[in-house]
C-alpha cells in the first residue's frame, strides 16, 4: 500500500470513528423574541394554526410555547420541537437579523395569504429554487422575525 492510500485509509477510519462517537443532535425548539409575546402568539396561531401548549412566567414576561396540532390537545401531544416566544426588548442581543424560523408548507400561496391576513408581511415573494421544483419565500411576523417558507414538490 502506498503512502497516499495509507493516508486515505487513515482519514476514512478517523471520520468513521468521529461519526460513531458524535452525540445525536436534534432540534430542541425555536425561540423567537417579541416586545409583545401575546400578540405574536396570536399571529402564529392565525397564520400557521399553532396552539399554545405551555406558558412560563419569567421576570421579563411570559414565555409561550406553541406547537402544531388540529386542536390544543393534539398540539400538546405533539412530540416535535415547539416554537418558544419570549420577551425581547429594543436593545436585546437576541435581535439577530439572521436568526429565523424555517417551516415546510404544502401550499405556499395559501400560507402567504394566511401570513398577510394575520398581520405579517412577505419579505421575499415565493419563487422556485433553481430547477428543483422547491418553492422558497420569506415572511416577516409582526415582531420583525423572519420566517422561511419551503414548499417541496409533491
């Protein structure tokens, strides 16, 4: 075995060991900030059909946990990561313009209409991504958080 082959084999072994030893990482939740958490919860309920599943009282105001489901009980039973809304002041370091929520949608046009009806806006109109058939657009909730909307071909 030559030097290059030995190096390639060693690299593969190291990568396999690193992959095997890496802890599983999954999404815990999405945390968004707003000056008016109650109002933002109403927006997400109206635009995307989420329901409140938990609420924590904190010194800066309530943290409201939202999740998907046909009703509150189904949303509470949903084991997928929730969206957590927390109070954000005007000078809060969490006011990061790159942080945003990413949602998969089945009808991007209907979702855009629901966003607008609930008081949000569209920052980037949905358009096809290359020739993939995937539609991507960006919405903005009333607190200024960006929401990436992705519709995959069916």
